[in-house]
C-alpha cells in the first residue's frame, strides 16, 4: 500500500501535506520502528529527567546567576573605579566550578542510567496509569525531540486497548475487538493527553462516549499519539494507520466516524487531506476517507489557540533581558506540536467533500456572547476558532456540511464527557 498526499506524491518516500515537512519514510513506520526496542522503563524516564535537569534547570540557574552578577559587579566596578575586579574573578571561578560540577554529575548519572535502561532493567513506565499519564505529558512537551533521538519514551501512534498498543493486523484487531462491527468510531485525544482522557468524568456521569457509541452499534477505537510532533506529521501517520485499520479490520468497514478533542481534531483534519491508494482489487476496495461520514471536533483550535501564542510571546519578551533570557529559552524548548497550535490549520488543508463536520465549542460563561466568554472561550480555545473562523482569514468550513454545538459554563476538558455532547453524538451518528 502506498500513502499519497493530494498532489499526489507518495509519502512513503518524499511526500508532504501542503506546507508540511518532507518525509524520508512513512511517519507511522518510523514510529513503529522506534518502538520496536521495547517499552520504556522508569530508568528511561529518570535518565531523561537528569538530562533535562542539566540542560534547563542547572544551565538556566547558571546563566541567570551570571547575568545578575555581571550587572551588579559592573555597577560596583563603576563605583569603585575597578577595585572589585579581583573579587569578581574569584566569584566567577567559584560559581563556574559549582555549576560545572553539578552539570557534570547530572550528565554522568544520565549516561549511567541510560545504559542500565538500555538493558531493559527497571519496571515498565506503562505498567501503571500514572506512568502512562507522565509519558503522554512529556511527549506533549518535547515529543518531537524524543522521536528525533529515537528515545523509547517517544509514543508511537497506535490503537489502544486496556493500556496496550494493538498491532494493525487482522489477527491482532480481531483479538482486541471481538465484537468488531462495520461501523467504526475513531477517537483521538489532545495535547499531552492519552486515550485515558475519554474516561474523564465517568464517575459523575456514569458513562463515557466510547461506552455509549458501543451501545449504539459502533466499535470505538481509541488512539494514542505523540502530541509533540507536528500536526502534519501526525496527520500522515494517522492516515496510514486508518488505511491499515480499514484493510485489516475483522469485518468490512461500511462507515467511519472521526472524533477529535482539541489537537486531535486538527490531526484528524490533517489526516483527511491525505489519501491512500492500492487498498486492494476487490469490490470493496475504497480509500479509507470514502468511508468517513462524520468528523466531530471538540474544542479544536482550528484557527489557533491564544494560549499557545502567548507562550511564544513570553519567550520573546523574556529573551530581551540577560537576567530572564534563560527562562525564555525554556519556553523555546516547547515542541513543534505546541507551536503548531498557534495558527491551527487553514484552507491549505482540504476537507473531505462527502463528510459532515460537527464542530463543538465551549465557554466558561453560559452565553458565548458574554465578554469573558468571548475573551477566553473555554480557557484554551475561543468559540470562533472552534468553528474554524478568524477575522480577515475566512471560514475554514464555509463549503462543508456543518453542524455546530455550543456548551456553556464549562471548560475545555469538560467536552470529553458532557451530556449535551453525548446527546448530539447520538443524533449525529444515528
């Protein structure tokens, strides 16, 4: 099977989405190859923590200390006509030695821990929900770096059942989904999250979207992805995975619905712009996108998230002073996935012409017209962005078959399990 972008160039070799990065091989294949070395252990996480402590904490403290000291010593030298030069050199030598020693110790500990982790020592970080949450959060922050360095902490895109990846093969899918039906609902989480996000609020509401979809005759497939990767890279990987799911699904897939929360909705859109070819020669050989009847996005920043933009502004502002420049560099370490949320996806990523788009927004206030609701939206995404609109940039969904739903008085994460959304899903996917 080959996977091609709309131009149509094969992404298994040199393909790209519009304005997207060029790829040497399918991102899905690359992620699965990186994961072949086994699950990460607690030692992998500890080694990464030691490296981050050296690169960010110690170096940031050193640079801030040095900048503050330079300013103070410069003023002292001016007032004393240079008489403080000797004490300054002593101070700098002692401080440099202390910071250098701490950094060297952390780097040595990181190398030793990495060597132990490479031998498979230590408990798996995936063995406990807390470890899985930690891994998802770390991938959101620096997942692009983890993937580039082939770290075992990097999350490969995969369907998940009972906290484990499901290989996209006929036998594995049949075993993982014994009641697999012809209607498949694929659910994809947002930044720093995992498939566990769909259980949020279960105690309060007594059920979840996946449970309700299953009761309505759909087979829910929950995915987990590395949210630190770029939207387009994840989109190509998702398209490849969905093509495999359709090809290997235990029964012929007649209808597919894609449900994305926050960033997940953007990745779904990016995947929808990628079409697959060579699905087979039988009478049911169709591209996976032709089976998609509904795309549901929950609090998705189609036109960007203001908070992501503020992080970039804060980085530039802090970088303007030597004393705060180190903190600006910390913000600059944010992943490509976070950076991509600043603008979202525009008209250069085409929609599926035959699918219905269901766009859900939320605001902290009951009315979206309330000044606070208009300003902060659901704390992360504003209503107009969730509907694909931005002043001066047009409406992303202007030519699509669209339904919208506003949920008032809730925050961004309430959308993953809300009765109003559940009722709308039941209606849209009937």
